[in-house]
C-alpha cells in the first residue's frame, strides 16, 4: 500500500513538473512569436517610412513642424519663472504640441497604403511620444520636457505608450524657436490573434502531450490498483482453499486414527459411522478439486454447452423439489412463481442445474435468519429466472465484483460461511455461454435478487472465458 502511495505521489509530481515545463515553454514561445512579429513589422514599417520620405510624400510632419514653430513663438512670452505652477504650465505646452503633431501629420494613411502594397497586416493605431521639447529665442531657453531628466513627472496620459506598441522610428527636429524629439509607435489591432495563430500549433502539441501523459498515468494507476486487487484475491483464495481442503483432511485423519484403535474393532456401528464420515469428507474433497479442474478447463476453452430443447415445467418443478429436500433441515421456505407461456427452451440441463443450484444454495448460505426464498420463472419470448432471498444482502461496491473469479465479500479475515468465491463466477459463465445475462439487486440487511435473462431459441452456442 505504502509502495503504491509513493508511486502515486511520484507520478502526480512528475505530471505537475511536465505541466510546469509546458506552461513555461508555451509562454516563452508566445513571447518569442510576439518579438518576431514586432521585429518583422518594425522592419517593414521602417522600410515604408524610408520609401515615403524618399518620395517626399510625408508633408504632414513638415506642416506640423511649421505650425509648431509659430506656436512656440506664442508660448515663449508666457513663460513663468520656476514655481509650483511651472510643472502644470509645461504639461499644458507639451499636450498642446502633441495634439498639433497628431492632427497635422498624415503618416498613418501613407503607411497603410504601403502595408497594403506589401500585402501584410494593415489595421493599426499609431502614437507620437515626445521625448524632448525645448523652446527658445535670443534671450531665453525654456526646457519644457525631457524624457530622461523629467522621469519624475507624471507622464501625460495622451502620450502614454502601451506595452505592446512597436517603436518604429525616432524623429528629432530643430526649428527657429523650438527643438523636438519624437518617437513614433505603431500598435496592430490584430497582433494578439496573429501571434496566437502562430502559437496554436505548439499549444496543440503541448496539450496533446499533456493529455497523453495524463492518460498513461491514469492507465498505470488503474493497472496498479487492479494488480493489487488480484493479489488480494489470490491471497484470499489460497486461505479459503487451504481451509476448504484442510477441514475434510483433518476429519479423515481423525476418523482413520479412530479405525486404527483396537477398542472399536468390535463396535460395528461405530466402524460404519466412521467409514461414512470418511466417505462424506472424501466426497467433499473430490467436489472441491473437481471445481478447480472445471475452472482450469474453462480457462483452456475446452468447455462447451450441450444444449437441447428442454421442457421447462418438469425442469423447474424438479429443481424446486430437489432444493426443498436438500435444505429441509434448515427451516427453509421456498416459494415458486412459475408462468410458462413458452413451454420449452434451448438449454444445457446439467449446467443450468448447477447455476440455479448455486443461486439457491447462496440464498440459504448467506442468511442469518430462517431463509425465505422465492424462485420466480416466466417464459415467453425470453426466459426470465429470478432468485430472491431475505438474506444478509450485498453492499453496492461488492455487487460490482461478486461475479469475479474467487471474489468473496470481505468479512474481515474470518469467513463464517465456507466458499471459494467461484459459485457466482460459474453462474455468470454458464448464463453468458447461453447468450444470456445476469444481474443482481440487493440491499444489505434486506436480501438480494439475482435475475437471469436467457434467450429461448439460443443460436449462439458460446463457450465461456
Ligand atoms: P462463495 O459462496 O463460494 O463464496 P460465490 O461466487 O457463490 O462464492 O459468491 C461470492 C460472494 O457473494 C460470496 O462470498 C458472498 O459474500 C456473496 N453472495 C453470494 N450470494 C449471496 C446472497 N444470496 N446473499 C448475500 N451475499 C451473497
């Protein structure tokens, strides 16, 4: 158990590590793809700007500079000496310059035209960010803004650069009354979806790898549990078998010792009784060994049904009669409810007797009060047989396994009722070999009902196993 738990923890840890690595790789790939996108488009846009400049199309910026020169002449005389209001004043000037730049330039439409020509992504937004602004005339110089030295400033919102924008170009311009430095940024609206499309392949592979690892993990866990369950079953079976074989053997050994005793040689009755004990125990031993031989024969697929048209009425009445006789001494009541619309069915009489006998015997064996058993049989287009008892019942979890080979409901290490966990396994094999099915419904403490449904004209004569 401890070993299994360690394997479980180690496997879960391994999966967590794989998930961690995959998240790391995918985010890295996403970042690299974003960088690749930025790099590619910066190159395209810069080529575009060079092309536009070469053709002398970019008259927008020139007109903005011209206009700003006039503006600076108006602003200079308003310059107020250093005070708490200075910052506010500079902010107003900076915003005014930025606004004029954005309004007067026509770079965006020129660049869109270029991008269309290059047949690449064309929907973008641009932004001018002023990095440096100085106003001057013959007497004074007004340093309005410098991105490096004025970093303590609250940068005006309109100039803010978003993280995913691509810095395309830097312009610096020196006019009669002002000097300005500008960064030109571009932000593609569909950048995220384009990059995601590029990453989709890697994402899919990562997801598939993760799914495969998880499946392998689940599969291994299931195998491990199954192995554990089988090993437990094996141990239980060996314990039960030892018990089943040892009891008759020790009885035979005591009986033999009794016969060796000279004092009973004259007591014919005692001798007869002891011999009959030996015979009974011997029969019990033979039965158990035959049980095992049959199972091993089935496993080698040497088992086949011997099906004939069986008259149902005499078969079931005979079965009920034999059972009533068998459990006479156990204060057992058997109720028969038979409805035969179809009177015959294609069955193996011997195997069906074994199967139904197992069910009836279990109804008595697993019962802590006076057993009351109902054998209900109806036959029309299908043969439906159910055995209901007022026994100890079977829990939901055990119901899933009672038809497994060697499975016995756990009652701790001590089994009050003898058995090898083969009876119901047998029943299921026989029913399925007839092309039928078996089901159980049960409530602990209330009793159980086992229901068999069989075809009347079975065509597929299967072998179990
Ligand atoms: P065995 O009786 O030899 O143990 P079976 O295959 O006949 O093996 O039954 C498997 C287990 O199912 C039994 O150990 C018992 O716990 C449970 N069982 C079977 N029939 C009944 C029943 N009618 N009522 C309660 N428990 C049952």
